[in-house]
C-alpha cells in the first residue's frame, strides 16, 4: 500500500510541476514555438523595417524595441497599441484577419518629426 501512495504523490508532484512551469512560461508572454516573431526597432523618427509583410491568418508576435526614447506603436485599424520603452521589449500578438495595408504610427510625442513616424503592415 505504502509504495503505491508514495509513487502516486510523486506522479502528482511531477504533473503539478509540469503544469505550473507551463503556466509560468505563458505568463512571461514569450513567443510560442509555432508563432512567427517579427522584430521592429523604433528610433527618432522611424521604424525598422518600415514595411512588414504578414500572412492572413498566421499568428505573429511583433517584438518592439526602442533605440533612443519612449515611442509608441499604434495600429488604429487593428485596435492595437503599446508603449515602446528603451531597454525593454514590448510584445504584440496578432493574427491578421483581413488582407490589406495597415499603417502604424508613433503615439508618444518623441520630438520634432514625431508626426512623420509611421510604417506599414501589409497582410496578404
Ligand atoms: Cu516616436
């Protein structure tokens, strides 16, 4: 009887460990292995790359970093936005649902040519 109980507990612990480490990983918000990651760098007063091509229905994680000051990332057409702070990686997960060209722009004032800071996402 005892060995059975003991191994039952061990299995339960191992199971719990797997479940909780899985939760911890998803909490970090890191890209899953099946998701495409697109890195975008923001700096005064542009994004690199300035044109990003995505596939309709393909899950993607946009990883945004800033080379200088606080910028923003805003795609009004898709209802997505995030701050892009220097020294941090902002992640935006999306699954493109419609084809077309979508402009995104900086929505945190970052200097003289802030108004011109934009780029495009093309969904095919
Ligand atoms: Cu900016």
